[in-house]
């Protein structure tokens, strides 16, 4: 039975978004850590702040991330539960092979 159009489009949107290595890693880190600042994400990903900012902006625009501001710090977390489930299941697939996409560090 084919997926309804809205469901198919949502799945395609999430898969396209996570098809980028950096956005997949951002999602993984936020799932495992719950919430991280932009600076923490940049350090863990070894990514320049400007490059990270572009990925975070895209993910916020696609409504999969949310953030809170604490003075000058911005903390990000997963907003889209379907994206969280997708990343979690990807990790489960690789965990069964003895690997994780990202560590808990």
C-alpha cells in the first residue's frame, strides 16, 4: 500500500535534510546530549562557527530544531520527534554492527 502523499513528502524532507553529513551529526549529537550550545556543537564537529551557523539555520528553517537563549549563549535541541526517531533508528542499525554514528562524548 503506498504512503499518503503528506507522509511521503515528510519522509523525503527529513531524509534530504539528514543526507548532509554535518546535519546528520548535529542531529545525532543533540539526541545523545539533549541540548548543546552552538559553541559546543562547533567544537564536537570540528566545524567553523560560520559553517555550523548555516546548518543550524537550515535545520531551524525546516522546523526540526528549537533553541533557547541564555544571556549570550544559544542552546539547540531537537524539536521534530520524527527526525529524532529516524536518527535513533539509524544508530540502532549501526549499533547492531558494533558501531555508533556518534559517540556520547
